[in-house]
C-alpha cells in the first residue's frame, strides 16, 4: 500500500500527463508492448506457471487460466525505462507488478498467497482489456482516484479480502469483467 497517497497521485498525474502526451503518438502503446514482449521473452525460462496455485485458488480461478498465467520472483520490479514509472513503483511501495500474462513479485513476497492472488486479478483484467486499454485505463484511474481507490486496484483488493476471509466468488472472471465495464 502506498505510504503517501497524495504524493503518489502527484507522481501519477505527472506520469499520466506524459502518457497522454505520448499516447497521441500511435507508437506509444506499441513501444510499451514491445518492451513487455522483450521482458517476457527475457524471463521465459524463469517464469513459473500459476497452476501451482490450483489448490489454494480452486474456488476462484479456473485451472485453464492458471495454466496460461505465470509469475517471476525478482529482487527489483521491472518497469519501462522511464523515470516516472520507476518513481511510481517506489512511491506506491509495490510488492508486485503485472505485464499481460506474467506478474513479477519481489522475493520477500514469494510465499504470500495474497500477493499472488492480487496480481492474478490483474492478469485477468489485462487479459480482458488488452495492452492499450489496460495501460491507459490503469493510469487514468489512478490519476482520477489515487492508487488505492482506482477501480482496477479496488477490485483486486476486494477480491484479495474475500480470499483472505475464505469467501468464495462464483465466476470470478465474470465478476472482474462486469466491474471493469462499470468503471468506464
């Protein structure tokens, strides 16, 4: 959780302004997507399939989804080579970050099922929205609502809380998709 939400909103506002200026250039999302392609390729041999969580996540995620979702344990969270992205990660004290079907967790969080669950919700959101929509929506929501109150984060946090309380969610994928539609 971010230590200072106002500071994170400020840094996100600057980042979003940069993204908005860049997004008028059609190559912006393409450049980010290519960076993600390279990151995933670079980590292909170290990615672990999330099917290893089939048992604890049985009442939430389908095995077919867990089979095509991956995680990588890292010492430092990867971000595009842009100082504002790196600042966002630091200011929000992130323990993990998701890029498409792969999320990266700091080593200190590798055994924390709630971190894995949270990032898997983002994998699902990314899967539903696609690169361009996820990237732009994520930062627009953070600019408007702050990190913890952005609808994309709120859904992940709500679902983690339900998981922690051992409350089942029927058709989690539909729930996430409907919440994404409501936040547009």
